[in-house]
C-alpha cells in the first residue's frame, strides 16, 4: 500500500548540528534466539517496506532551505509469521538498504555566496509502523561543517523520523536526529526523534506490502 502526502515539514536544523546523546544503545545479539524467517504477506510473498521522496522542511529562518531526500527499503524477518500484525505494525526491517541526504542552504547578504552544508548517508535501519517511519544511517560523504562526523571511526550515525498521513489527515512531518557527542554511545539503529516539523514543499511515499 502506498501512502503519499504533500510535503509540509518543520524542524529546526542549524548548519552545524548540535551533537546530542541519545539514551540507550543497540541491543546485544542473543545467541539462543530462534532462527528468523521471512515475514510473509497474505499472498505468501516476503514483506517489503520502504519510503521514498524529497522535501523541504519548515525552518525558523524563512530564507534558509533545509531539504531531506530519502530512498530506503527493507525486508522483514521474524521469529514467527506473526511478527507483524494486521495493522502493519512490527519491528525494524531485518535487511535494510538505501540512502538519504540532509542539506542546508543559508543565503548571505551583501552579494556574498550562500553557505551550503550537506551529508549523504547509507541506510542501516528502517522501521515502518503504519504512517510512522524511522530511518537511520551512517554518513558516507559530507560538506565542510560535518567533516568531523565523517572522520569518526566508525562514521557518525544520524536518523530521520517521518509521519506520512493518509490524504486529508493533516500535514506530513519529519524530524532529524543528530549524532551523539564524540565519545558518547552512538544513536541506536532506528532510534529517532518524533517527527514534529511540517513539510512545506515536496513529499514522501511509504510502501508496505503487508497492507
């Protein structure tokens, strides 16, 4: 099922993201856990989820342009065939792939060229729960203000949260989860801030073969 919403976003993002810790960390692997099998749809096919699109976020400074691009997919695995219920809820996709980009253009006065910062990320986790989507990934390329995130070993993880309602159910929203401060536990996979910024231009589509 595809959910598409006009892009209306609102989330503050500064050129240099303020590094903030996120409580918790990735769960450790359990060697006694049963082998996972693919979650299947009613048609007996592997359950696939995804999000794709591009949009501009609402931002306190109207002339600034903060844009988010995403193309992420995932295949669901679970301990049993009931891992996802009839409402399309479940855990993160066990096999996730794709990319996303965050970019920020800041106009300057007196004829000076605008400041431009960006980061490209490789997706490492995707979760789709109805209209709510979480995506995380590690930075693989960066503009001048995010070089420190690229130089970490491993590179920094950031996240995106989306709320993509059905048509007529209100605006789409998004959030950006910045990296943890250097030396602190990193952002856990698929752990993102609640989407609280409207999308003011563009839009996103959610795909979930369970629905």
